[in-house]
C-alpha cells in the first residue's frame, strides 16, 4: 500500500493495517511520537485502532533530547 509519510510517498507492506503497526514497521515504537493522520492529531491510545488505507497522509514527529 502507498502512504505519504512526512511528505514522502512510501510503499508499506499490506499486512500493516493500523497506525500502531505502521510505527512498529518503521521501528519507531520505542520513541516518543506525535502522529497526525489525514490532518488529525492522534492520541497514543488511538494508534492501535486507527486504520491506515491506501493514499493516507501521515506526519510522524519524534522528539530528540539534548542540551
């Protein structure tokens, strides 16, 4: 399936059906994230039941610590 993630078209395995699975497939599950799905910011508790579909647009932002 083709998704647009952070402005880039990406081909994602069709077994990925939720935002939570997408985050795992991108190896981001251990990071603190903000996810926007089709212009709506998702709360973390909604990642597991929010379905991703062909052509969806997501912005995934993770935080980097430093000083």
